C-alpha cells in the first residue's frame, strides 16, 4: 500500500469513527452552530434565489407595487414598485405605514411569519384578505 493510499484509508477510518461517535463534523451541536452562522446572513445572491422561486403573479406585484386597504381601521397602505424585494418585507412596511393608533399596538403583536404568509397568499391570488387587509389594486 502506497503512502497516499494509507493516508486515504486513515481518513476514511477517522470519518467512520466520528460518525459513530457523533463528533467532529457529525456533531449535531456543531452542525447547528454552523447552519445558523451561514443561514442568518441575507445576501443579494440569496435574495435573487428566493425571488426565482416566487409565484409569477406575486413577483409581478412585488415589482410593480400594490395598494392595500383595511376597512376595519379605514386605512390604505401603498407599497411602491421595488419597495419590497420579498414577501417577508411586508410586515415592516405595513408597520411603518400605519398611523399611531390602538390598531398599531395590536398589529405589533401579530406573528410576523403568519402575517407575511397570509399576505403572500393574497399576492398569489389564493385568498382575498389576510388580517383584514385586502389588495385594492396593482400599481402599473
């Protein structure tokens, strides 16, 4: 056996041992830390990939802008073209657009993920309203 083959064999044995002991690369704690480190960073490349996966209608509405209405508080929110890159941007845009009132405090308590998911369904045409917000028009 050549020195190079012996080295490769030692590496294979080492990896097998680590896998068996759940250590090194195979440690779930280490995998968790590394995943959080890379997954938390939002980069233009990641945004581009997320946008590629979007429903065509939702993508069009994000690019061209939308007008939303909430009849419960008689408020209209206009999302301008290019203001929201992803559906996840809607919660903060709505929060910023709301006037200071009792409803704004209620709105802050809404789960951000649930709100964005519901608004995404309205953007895709699956639902008519979400959290009392309905799509009034697309800005063309």
